[in-house]
C-alpha cells in the first residue's frame, strides 16, 4: 500500500503539477495580501473617511449598480430579442454593430460626451447652426455616468442573451405557438426565464466593470470606492486606508456573485433535448419593422456612433499637435505590452486547463478554477494587492544587497514591466480561460486518450492533436485579452513603470489636464485596435462554423 502511494505521488507530483500550484499561489497573492493587511489597522484618515465619505462612496456605488442594471438590461435584452426574433431593416449590420460599443472604453466615451455637451461644444454648435440657442445639458453627474456606463457596457448582456434567443428558444417558441400562447406571454413566461442565467452572467460582467471604473467617475466628479482607493493611496499617501476601502469593494463584488448564485439555487435552466433550430423570424408590417430597427439603433448610436464621430472631429483639429514621435513611441509600447500580456495570459490559461487533466489530484483540478476569479476583482484592488508585497520584497532585496555588496540599488521589482504583466495576467486570465476551456470541452477526451493508448506523451498529444483543434479558441482568447489590456486604465495607472506609457494612460492624462480634444487621437487608436481584431475574429468564427 505504501509503495503504491509513493508511485501515485511520483506520478502526479511532477513538474507540471508543481508549476500549476505555483501559478495558483501567485494568483491568490493579491486577495491574501488585502486580507492579511486588514490586521495592521487603517490609516490616520480612516475615521474622517468613515464619517464624511464612506456613505457617499457606498450610496453612489449602489446607485450606479442599480441604474446600470436597469439600462443595460433594457438595451441588451430588447436588442437581442428584436434581432433574433424579427426581420428588420439592416439586420445583418445591426447584429455586429451592437457589439461595437465595447471597443470604446467607458472613460473615453465619457470624455466624448462631456465635450459634446460642454459649453461651446458640438451640440451647441449644431443647434446654433439651425437657429436654436440657450439649450444646455449638464451630463457630468451621476445620472450622466449611469448613462455613459450603460451604453458602453450593454453588449455584455446583448451577446449573452442573443446566443440563447437564437438557438435555445426555437423549439420552446414552436411548442408555445402550438399551444396558442401569444407572443408577449411566450417571451415573458418561457423565453426570458430560460435565458436568465445567460442574461445575469452578462449583467455580472457589466457590474464588475462599473465597480472597476475609475476614469469616467473621476472625470465626472462622482465619488466611488475606486476613486476613493486612488485618493487614499496617492493624494493622502495612506496605503492602509486604501486597503480597507479595497476590502469593502471586494466584499461587494463577492456579495453580488453570491446573491446571484443564491437566487438560482437548485433551479434547472437546461433544455433536455438539444436543438439546432433557430428562433423563427417574424415578418411584421413595414412601419413596425422600421420602428423596431430604430429601437435597436438607439444603443448603437449613443454607445458607438456619437462618441466615435466626436473623437474623429477632435482628432482632425488636434492631430498636428498630438501626432509626434513620442506619441508613436507610446503607441508601440502599448501595442507591445498588450501583445506580450495576451501571449503570457493564454499560455498560463492552457497550463491551468490541461495540466490538472494529466494527473489525478482532484483538489488541484478544483483549485485551478481560482484562476478565473481575477476578472471579478477591480483593477485597483489587484494593483494594491500586488504593490504591497512587491514593495516589501524590494525592501528586503535592497537591504540584502547593501549588506552583502555594500551597494545601494533602487527598486528592483516594483515599478517594472514584470509587475505590470503579472497584474494583467491575474486580471484577465478568466478572459483567456473561458474560450479555451469551451473549445477544449468540444474536442472531448476520446482523441487524446487514443493518442495516449498508442504510447504518446502528454506534450506530444497536446501539440499534435489538441493544439490544432484549439485554434479558434486560442485566437479568441488572445484577441480578447489583447483588447482588454489596451483599454485597461486603473491597474495601469498604479503599476506602470515611470519610463513606459500606454495609450489609455495618455488619453487619461490629456483629459485630466483639460486637454480633452487632444485625448481623441490616443482614444481612436485604442478603438481601432479593438475593432479590427474583433472583425477578424468574427470572420474566423463564421468560417469555422461553415466547415
């Protein structure tokens, strides 16, 4: 029995198992850091924050969550149902245009809207050109922020809901129609409840992004937990207070996830018989079709077209001042960092998905799911959870080198590209993990097991069999991580090296200095780097489905 156990340990505890365990441990560091730092106590200004600001942070964050929930569900679910169920004008274009708002970061959309409605802005110029004057609209408040975040993030709900409406609802709608149930009752009583997990899944991603937002909230002057974390860390220079705020924000995030699972409990939303029947399209009267098309165009116009046109207009006015050698250097740095972060994130996701399959350690298989928790944690929280231990490690290294070599050195780890890439991997590992895992599940185990029966090793089997079949999933993961890293602001602001800049940070710096028009060119660069890969990915997926 003891010999058998030793053989099992030798078989399972190989270099890959140890590598997986090390990766999972590194991913858990930010959360553990926040937890253990709570025992050190808050900073000196904590009492002031509790008395004067904490309620404001809480109420504003709660108001943002509720407001964005209502608007994103309204935009996302209605658009998904209309393009899935009805034949409308320009349907083929609207189906993918509804995803485009995700290519514009919410803070950039906020800059565009602030300039559009500002004194002497585009709206005032347009109205004056038709003889209307004196119309003013202040959008830089919490209501404007809710609108901005909603039109920027509703595609998360749209994509999730449309996937269910297209395929999962076809047979149900046919059965409901045969029973004489009306269209409206079918939607609210059958289709919508079945689509609930997908819709709520998309909504949770929206709420995570809302809580993570810093640029838009800061620019609009709305106090949230994220802006409070930045203020405590940088303005007040109290990391301990920032840790306490980060801990509260972390509790809110996990509470949202927990209550969603609590609501579902043991309810089963699965359809027992799989069906490839698409939702049948309804041809309505011409006027009704154009009305529905107009409804779908509303979130596209406000979420993408209007801010995009505003940025293009500003870029024509300022490109001679902004487009310099230093700007192109920043663009190349941003591109290089995003490509490297995407590659490393996909590589680690592959390890966490495949290595647990190559041994029989059950708890290691379960613990690998910890890897995907990073996307639920706001970037500012991850940054603080990383900066504190890396600073401690740097202090130890500096003192050790001083004692051994009598040499003074600066920071070795903190403030380097290594720490920034480490943070990106933790933040966006779930973005890579999910599409790769979905592709791996479609492949199944039969091919790889057949290869092993023929005496081939795990690595040989992966590169010769699994890797070619994972092509779409791997490319999807790479593109999604690349786009997200290009847009990321809070985490980059805290952890980026002093001699390196990104397009997201440059855009934020221009807007913070009230040079909002100058922020348009770096913003457009971010948008185009998001649009082009998404279009290519969409074509690849469509071509793959035809095979």
